[in-house]
């Protein structure tokens, strides 16, 4: 959507695919373009939450949250697993493989954000990750 003018709100884009009463739910796939050209990179996919840019000292803008979550399983059978979440960097043939970085948010006047890696306790018949 376009930028707002004269103090209006920014636009909104919702991307939703339909639910299914039978079979698998709909799929959303976003892909950037590949290239066959020399010395060129494939297209980038960037997902960025919005900045809160108000510098007001009483209650300025806060940054928007970014949440990526795999689907929950509601089936009652042991084969009904929750969706897997995977973060992988790109591989290479001769150059270095891509890196994975996890960086918490910086603060100019308070503490930096925490980094939490958690695996919940397992059920009675499993082991914790």
C-alpha cells in the first residue's frame, strides 16, 4: 500500500489462504527470484516489522513485533505433531556457507534484549529436545 499523507495511518496488507474442512489447509509460499547471470545474487526475502519513529519523551513509538510460529497440532494421535520451525542459511559449493545470526535488540539507555533458547519438558513417553 502507499504511504499515508497528512497524518493518516499507514496501509495494511493481509495475506491469507483459506481453511479446509477436509484435506490440508491452504499454503502460502513467498519466493524471491533466482538468477542465471554471472556475479549476481538470487533475490532477497526480507520481513521487517515496523519502526516506532516518534521521539516523544513521554510515550514515543515502540518497534513492531515480529512473530514466526509453526502450526499447532490438535489431533489426539501420537502421529499428530506440531509444525516444525527451521531457520537455515544457504549452502555453497566453493564459497563459505551462509551464517545464522541471532542478535537481541540494543538499547541506548537501558538493558539490551535477552536471547532465549528453550525446549519444553517432554511428555511421559518422550525426551526433552
